[in-house]
């Protein structure tokens, strides 16, 4: 009995204790449940990724991140850069917090710190004090950060880059906010009555020194910190981490003409004959939407009414030295041979009643790629224009044409993530088609995102502001991308030629005449061009256009060598002056001048102008047209005729200029004249390889070192390439 009694007592005590513990644990659980999410502390981890590159991870990372799609880093080239064992900012002091919309990071910024980048920004250059909304979009909306290649990546004047590894919409406040501080007695306020909206809504308070970054719709954030110590070094590391800069085929750097969208084979052939008869260089002939049976959405089938024998047409054009580039977008029409096979591997929403292939799925890429391989690549098509990959027109809600953000793709990517990634995945798949045959290509493309440096592609858009075009040349240097300030119609003679000059001084020289019957130098007015009415001075403008295209062709050896440098060490070919002159205050906000390679400063004349102020940094500079010498660290009011191009050559340069070729073939050899500016002490290196294949990746190339001892020139070849791309015929001292 006693044992039973005792046993009963012990059981009751145990039961009471158990109940008490459960109640206590419930209270703890309820307390934790109701703790504000902003107070929950997540650990952040910091790891070294490459020489001078670190990753910070916080919270729960997403399954789909941009770095999963990038090429292998050029680790050896990164390791060869100056060792950077200490970040330019304190990584442990970057603060993270969970907020209602996602994750926020706070990064300290000095009062004198400047910021550049965020991808292909259109309306601004130096970005401090701005809000940047990172969203791939087909049309800019104000100056909020939207663009064809908006990127969550900026570079600080203090010598580091910040890359947010996300496909989500991201907002940056670049030292543009002022937080409430209850410990202060308050800031001073103005009693002035504001009489304009600019005065009323303009910022008057000094913002605090922080960059706030918000990634929406996520429970984690990954940040790459990329060290310099200079702006240029940051970009080198980024490009090498992305897989190295692109090395386009030489023909991709030549002149491209895009024929009217409704053109027939005979009409395109007539344009091709025109260039050859007039000895106007042209390498690429682009066919716009009308080559297909239907384009919106795309059938990817030749329009036999316009091109009754497409293979004969293609071979005839190739025989004249043209490389054919076909316009398309990925949205696959119901009448396309690809539609039924690819539909199961496509999004749950259509675009123009066409399937949206999920290029994150191997099945979709294989169907799309194999079709293009069999029907186009194997038939001699050299390149494609990959249009409409940049999302809907956000500005015009009633005209939104693309897939919505709520779209789901079968690979698990949602509409927001795919909006950012689509152009990059599209390019990657199409480049792989050519790599399979060891052939190089050069695409036109409407969107790109992070880590796209290795793609031989040029961005373009439907916008047409000349000033914006020039600014975008500068801004793409901070993104590893190339921008095409293409030529279309013009307002007058001067506007026409000045625009052509800017295309000469860019990564991609193209006249996009998709709605014009004739080249715009024969008639720049759209209506009259379509009617076939020539300008009274068409012959004169034709000769000016030819001169500018000839200049481009003469620069190809120099530009090609700069691209080789871009590939091997990550140095952007076209870059704003602040990259080369980071301590010169006059370059900090300069967005209308830039360097082309190491030695040529470009200062485009915008909007029909014949006079502009040109700032030349420290050192001496020479006018490319007349060899006039200017002392640097000064601004000059420069006048130029339409037959002069606004380029200035840095002193102590050897500039190799080639006799212009009509087009690039696999047997082309450039005849070079080396111009000597000043007293160059170091050689200039030209890059030689088979520019039609990718054997340079197997070290099958040579460098041709050109040097000058004050009396005569010398050239030395070194490397494995057995062919010869250049023949040096003369040396000219510029006095």
C-alpha cells in the first residue's frame, strides 16, 4: 500500500512538473513568435572567393542566383594582380536586417565618396544621392534606374565594388537618406516660402553617409565585395571573375548595315552591291523581322515570298564577304516548328500568343538551340540580333507586352527573376551554338545582367538621344558590357555625320535602317527616304560617311588589341576619363568624353554641334585630324568640320593605322602605318590570331610588339600563331 501510495504521489508530482514546464515553454515560444522580425539576429559569414574578392552571406540564400550562371573565373589572371588581402571597407561592419519587403544592408560611405555603375544607366553618371531601382525594362522611366541592363553593382571612388548577388528587384539609396535621431535637438529648418516645385521638393538636408540596399521578396542576401585599389582595378577584377572580357571576331568590330524589315532578297542584294560598288566597307548585313513568315511572335521560318531561295541568297552574300545577321526574339509562335516541342518547357503566360521558353531548362535550350543549329548556324548564318528580351514597357501600363512578374517557369524561376536573367541566358545558349563549331560570333542584344562580360554582344535600344548614347558608352565601362549608339534617321547633315562619328568611336558601328529604304546619308528624312527621294547633296554626304567608316576600319588593329587586353586582364576598351584619371576632379562627373583603349580620347560632338569644350587631362595631346598639339590639364574650345572626327591622341603613343579593307575575310592581312606621337618609350602590342575561331583560348595567338628608338621602328613577334594578320609598311613621325 505504501509503495502504491508513494508511487501515486510521485506520479502526481511528475505530472505537475511536466505541466509547469510545458506552460513555461509555451510562453517562451509565444514570446519568440511575437518578436519583431527586425530584432531577430542572423549570422553573416564572410569568405574569400578570389584575390581581392570576398563574399558576405546573410540569412537564407535563394535557390536561383546570378553567379550560378556565370563562366569560370580567370583565377590565374586574378592571382597575378596586386594582392589585396584587406578590403577597402570593413566587411564586418556591413549591417543586415529583415524588413517587411525583404532584406536590407547598410554600408558606410565617406562624405567625399562617389559612386558609379548600376549597369547601363541612361540619364546619370555619378550616382551619389540617387535612388537606383534595379529592374530590366525596355524603356527608361524617368531616372530611377530602369534600363536594358540595369545591375545591382556599383563602384566606389574609394576603390571597391559592391555586387548584390540576386535576380530580385533591388533598390539602392546611395547616401540619399537622413535617418531620425531622437538624441539630437533637431536640425535647423528654413522659413523661406518656396515658390517652385524644384525648390520645394529639392533636397536641402545633408544625407547621412550610408548606402542602403533593399532586396525585395527574399530571406537572405549575398554580397560580393571587389577590391581595387582603383576604379579600373575593380572593373578588371569583376571582368576576370565573370570569365574574362569578350574577344569579338574582327568582322564584328567592322561596320554593320541592317536592311529595311520588309526587304526582299533582291532588295538586300541591291544594298550589298551598293556598298561593294562604292567601296564603302561593310562586314555585316542584318535582316530584320520580315525575313520570317511572322515575327510577333516568331516563327523562325524563312518568308519564301521575300526570300524564295534563302540558302542561295545566304551563299551569294557570303561570297561578297558579308556575314548575315538575323533578327529574332525567343517568343515562339504557334505555327513555328518549335512550338509543340518547346511548349511544355515554357512559362505559364504567353507573349504575343507565343511560348516563352525556359532557358534555365536543358530541354528548352536543346530544342531551341538544335533548331537554330540545323536551320541557320550550319547554313552559314554568322550572328543573330536577340530582341525583346528586356521586359515590358513599364511606363505604358496599357501597352505591357511581356510576361508579368507573377509568371512561373517550369525550372522554378519566377517572372521577376527571369526578367533579370532572360537576356543573359538567351545569349549564353546562342553563343554555345557557335562554340560547338569553334566559330566566333558577335550578337546584337536587348538586355544583359550580371557576369555577362564574356559575351561578344552589343546592347542597343529604341531610344535615340545622342547625349544619352554617349553617356551610356561611359556607363557600360562599369558593367562589363558593350553599348551600340546606332545610327538611324537624322535631323540634318551635321546631326547625321556627328552620329556616324560616335558609332565609329564605340564598340559597335551599325546603321539600323529597319524602316528606311536607303542608307540615311542618301536621305535622312524618313518619309522622303521611303519614297526614294535623294538629298541634293547625297553624294557629298556619302563621301563623308565613307571617310568615317574608313577611319573605323583603319582603327581595327588598335581596337582589336584593346579587346584582347580586355579578355586577358579585364581592362574595359571604352571607359570614362575618371577610370584613367581617378585623381583629376574635372573627370569625376564627366560623361561626354571617354578613352578608347590606352591612347585615344574621344569627345563626340552632340546634336549637330560644330563647337564644343574639350577637356584634355595632364600630358600632351594631338588632334587626330591635323596633328595640332595641345597641352593637357586644360579645357579648349574646339571647332571641327564634318570631315573631322573628334579624337585626340595621347603623347608618347605609337598608333598603328591600317589601310581600310572592304570587309574581313579569313585571308585578310592589314597593311599598317605606325604613327609616332612624341617619344614613346614602350612598345605597342597588336594581337594576332585566327579571328574566326576560338583557338586563342588554347594559346594559339601571337603578340606583335611595335617599338620606336627615336630613329627607326622595330617589330617583334612572339607566340604560337603561325599566320600573319598584320604587315607593317611604314613609320611616320608626327611633328
